[in-house]
C-alpha cells in the first residue's frame, strides 16, 4: 500500500508540475548564482584506430520524459579526422532496476524499488515508449508509461503520459512540439485529459536569429476558451554569440510590463566574467545582485563571487572555489557564505575519477562549525566501453546512513553509421537523463561533430535564475547536480560560437 501511494503521489507531482509549467510565464535566462565546470570525457576507439573524438547521439528528451535513469539510445561516435561518415557504438537500453538500501541490515539486499521495462525504439533508435513499475513487496505493478513520436530529423514531436488505473492505461497529459528547418523548437502545446477529451493548458513560442540564437520566448495560458498572454523574454547577443542581456516581461492590465533584466560581460575567451541582475520598480531599474567569475588557463572556472545590493551598496553574499586535476576533471568545489564580516564554510563536494576520466564518485559534505560532515554520496561503475553500468546513492544523518538506493542499467550494443555534421548544433544532439529526475541528479550526453571547445551550458529555473553553469572542454559525459534545487521545471541552454539550443528538464522529488 505504501508503494502504491508513492506511485500515485509521483503521478500527482508530475501532473502538478506539468500544469505549473504551462502556467508559468518565463522561460528566461535571468539571474545567476554560480557556474560549475565539468569534466573532460575519455576518447575510446571502437576500430582500434587513433581516436579523434567522442560524442553521444541520444534521443531528444523533452519536458516530461520520466525519471527513468534511461540512457536512451546513447550513441558513442568515433570520428575520422575528416569528419566524414563514422561508426558509432550504441548502448540500447533494455531495462533499468533500482533497489533500496536496507537501514536495518546496512546492505542493499534484495529490497526492490522500481524498474523501467518494455523499452521500445523506432528504426532510428529513438525511444518510442517504456513502462514504469513499482514493487509492492510481492509483485511488480504498473504505474505509468510514456509514448513518444519523432519527425524525419529525429526531433521529438509529441509525448504522451498515461497512468495505470483499473487494469488499463488512462490518458493523463500530453505535449506536442514543432521545429523550424534548422531543428530549433518553435512551439510547444501542453494539454491534459479531462472528461475523455484533451483540454488546453498552456503553449509557448520561440524565435531565433540567423545564427540560431534564441531571441525571444512567449508563453500563453488557456483561460476557459481563449489564449491569454502570460510572459515573454527578449535576448540579445554579441558578435561571438555570447548572450549580453535578457529582459523579462509579464502581462498585466492588457500590456507588457518590465519585470527584470540581466546584463552579462565576457573575457577574450568568451568566458562569462560578470552578471548584473536588476528588477523593475515601476519607473526605474534597481540593482538586485551581481556575480563575478574567474578562470584558469584552461578556461576552467576557478572562483565565483556573489554580492547583493543592500542599502545602496554592494555586500558580500557567497563565494565558491573550484579545483581540477591534470585532465581538467573538476575534483572539488567549496562554498562559503559571508557572516559577521568573515567568510564561513558552508558545503563542499569532492569528485573522483577512474583512469578513463569517468566520474566514479561524488561526496557531498556540510560544515558543522568544526569539521566536514558527510551528507550524500554517489558512486558509479562503467563497463569496458565506458558506458555507465550502475549508480548508488547514500544519505547520512550524522554517522548513520538513513536512505540509499542503487540503480542498474541493462543494455545491448550496436554499431551504426553516423552522417556528416552540420555547422550548427541542434536539440537532437543532446540528451539529459533521467528527465524528470527524482533526486536532482542528471547526466548530460553531447553529440556533435563540430568543435565544442567553447560550448557553454547554463541551467535556469522558471524565475530565470541561473542555477548551474559549465564550459565544455571536449565531448563530455557530464553529471549535473540539482539536488539542492526544488522540484519544478528548468531550462538547460547550450551555447556555441554559432548558435544556442534550449531544452527543458524537470526535477520531481
């Protein structure tokens, strides 16, 4: 019964967030908190030839694509020096199983938790459906299922979410997406199932410049029988496609009204060096906060400083320092906050890697005024092809482990051809899983044959606050930590020298 209630609760949370996303007004790249720089990924050569690069080609995950730790159709490309047609080794996911930590015996035991099964794909290895089940202490029970469709360019055009009720699958909600000739998403429509028909909830529209930088975002909500303006954002860029400003407006009294704006600066390597955040007070822009960033010679972020506008002056708020190993893998970051005119430890994260630069562990610790205390830990294992096989999680309270789970990925591999690349990145060249995430932990896979040495990754919440930033140094398998963020919708932005791509992700705790 407890697990059945948990399943129902998850469905309710997902539906609530789905409707909330449709009602929220801003898909904005507004306020910044702290960037996090991620690691370089190992290059592996399937043909035993000198490797030239590595990339990933997974399914385009959209807004609602379940919290399966699903490496859906991750493809690893082994590129030729001429960037011509190449071969890819692909792990095709068959199922995912999760077990819970037994706090009584302090072992994983066989305490089953949930699983993803019946994972199906189309001829292009796009995931088309899968089923989520929970363990009721006796047998596996259906909970929900997802179904996806795609266009000829592998852009995901729809997503259907259904729940298991009275031994049949029942419609819950759906989203449909459209794209332009450059594979930029131009619109999305959210609907929910009510009284045997689909009812509108919200819709969004996007525009782009000739370099595929997103220049605007509009959101509307369904009010009984008509679409009503809700919010819009406007973005500007410099000659290097760095975003220089963002303006957020809300719909009030039949007119667009200023809400907030951000101004960004960059160094000669296109690293963001500062952001100033301002709010509109009915007649003028008022300072809110400011962040500044420093980098090492490899363009790794080494520090960030956050200051707040208080009483007409800037006041220290928080600072973060980052360290890296010889391979540009991030090995730690430490967060301090400003209290009584001194910097005080707050939290730190320590990362470890294997000889192939696969991240094998993440240890999160909090400062208890005297020493660092364990909070959460993640461990990962990989096979000979550097595909993730398993992940474990533990949570501490003092010296006791109070919760944990372990996830295992079962897949088979294929080798496929990969076509030549285009000069621009597109949404289908990225995937994030699990999406949604039930603990704020996600993994990003990148598939592109162009140079991505200056690709920037930023994640924003629905208020436009930047909650994560990094710079890609090579083709990456990037672990993203949003565990300290609340449940809700987030927007991940990829920016290269040529264009910008945006996708949605969801955290559902």
